[in-house]
């Protein structure tokens, strides 16, 4: 899991990128707390072979579940 | 197919780029200084002057464009439910980085936005600045890739997020009803300005569009290098194209190094000044325009950064580090080196270990 809550662009994408590079996971959950990060991580994941399911948690937090295509 | 997709995804940010370029040309046509239709660094410096934070008589004016950008971003964020007050990510480091970025920008004489506007006016010194700017971003990207972080921010109450936009608007209203409290240039760049309502209106539109599209001058190069995403970089190009076309139509396109408006030809300091800006802004997560927009979205860390930039402008003119058309200020070169060293220290001391 990548916890990028409280971080603003581009850090959530970098953390996601590093995790994918390091462990090449089949699924990965990314937590963020702003819509810019939701958009940026989703775009990055889609461009790198992952489908993304976005779920809004409480308190303006989002869970993004990345699944390898 | 892929091309179509690119435009579909990035049309808003590219349109914003074109409009900002056009806005710069229009504002210049209506009185703003040449090749300075829209410069965040210069305008914050003028505001610092209007508040009498520095005594440089030619650069004092409470620029309505800045007020418009922050207010426009704030309104758009409120409408789009993206107004999210937050703060707490190394505020004082952000303040100091903001000041360093401003000192670097005033050595070059412009923020990244004015840099591309100068390129669009034919000022080749700005190409030198661009080289330094890209170099600075690449250094910043290196540290970002090695887990540089200023730490996380936390959710705040609405007042924390709204205070900066409200204070800025309040200050602007005061200039209209109690102008004698402020300093206003009688000559020089600060005395040259477009009509207040036009400047404010254009600022509002640009702020709103920049909020929605997340336009950022630093993000363009950064995202292209780090993630192979070219949307923001395309917007960067759109600004140059719009300004080039605008200047060509007005007959104000003038290629060369010498005699460019409010610019100097000391290439090393043009380059290194923009290296400070590129590197500092990469660490801050956005260019000066983006900081204004984020401040409008309720990000108090960005509001602190903007205050740091205003303080940096005051320092630059008080300590004679700011350049003029005659060349670098007496202490400009040494200040540039100090800023680079400072940013290096911040970079290395904030590399987080991977868990």
C-alpha cells in the first residue's frame, strides 16, 4: 500500500511509481487526499498498464486500487 | 487515435496556455510594461513595493492581476468543490524557498511565465534563462526521485484557507479607497499598468482556468521527464505561440540579445538565476503562478510561500541583489550562489528513506 495522504503533486505519483518499479505488484492500493492526486495517479497508472478503481473514503480521502491489466 | 486522445485529455490546459499568452499581449497593449504582460515575480515585487516593504521607487504598484488570480482560483475551487484548506508541510522552509525563488527570479528579471513571454517577444536572453530553468528542474527531479519531501500537510478549518484570499482582496480594496496608505510608482515599470478593471478581470479568468486545468510552468518539464506526460509542457508551448503571434500582429516582435525591454545580457546570471527558480519550484511542487492558485484553493503552505516571495522581493531590492536593465545588482551574483547553496542544503536534508 502507498499512503500519500497529505502529499501534493507530484509526490503521490512518485511514490506510486517507485512502488511499481520496486515490487511490480499485481494490485496496489494508493491513499490520497486531494482530487489532483486522484487524477494524476490514475493517469499515471493507466499509462503504465493498470486499471484504477477509485473509492471515496470519509473526510476527503480517496482509495485508489490499481489492478494490472 | 493517440493524437486525438492527447488533445482530448489536454485541451483545457492548452487552451489556458493560449489564453494566458493572449492575456499577456492584451495587458501589454493596454499599458503593462513590455514583455511583462503577466509576470508573477514582477507583480509580487510591485506589491511588496506598494506595501512599502522596499524603497525601489520604480516598482511599486498593487497589481490587480495577482488579486484576480487568487480570487479566481478561490471562486473556481469553491464551485468545483476543490476548496480544501490544508497546511503544515514545512511552512517556514517553504517561506524561505519562496524568498530564494524570488531572489533568483529578480536576478533573471522574471518568473517562468515572464520567461516564456520574453521568449515570445524575441528576447534571446530568456532562452538562456530557459536553459537554466530546465537545468534547475532536472536537479529538483533528481532529488524528488530520491524521495525528497517537505512532509505531509493536514486538513485545516475554512478560516485558515480563506484568510489569504480575503486579506489580498481587502488590501486591494484599501488601495482603491485609501490609496495614500500605499506607495505607487510615478515612473518606471510600476507606473505602467493596464486599467484596473481589465487587469482584475483578466486575472480572475486566468486564475479560474489555471485552477481548473492545474497549469504549472515547472510541472511541464517535470512531468515530461519523470512520467513521460506532455500535457503541461504542451501548455507551456501554447503560451509561447500565443505571445509570438500576438507580438507579430502588433509589430512588437524583436529578436536579439541587446536592448530588450527590462532585461540584461549577463548570460551566466540569467542562467543561474533561473536555475534557482527551477530547482526551488520543483521542490515546492509548483511555479509562482501555481503557488498563487493553490493559495486560492485554501493551501496555506502555498500562501506562506507567496508571502516568502514577497519578502524575497523586498530583500532583493533592499540588499541590491535585483537586476535592472543595466545588468545584475551589486550583490546579485553572490545572492544567486547563496540561494543555490541554500536549496542544496534543503534538498539533501529532506531525502526520506524508503520504508
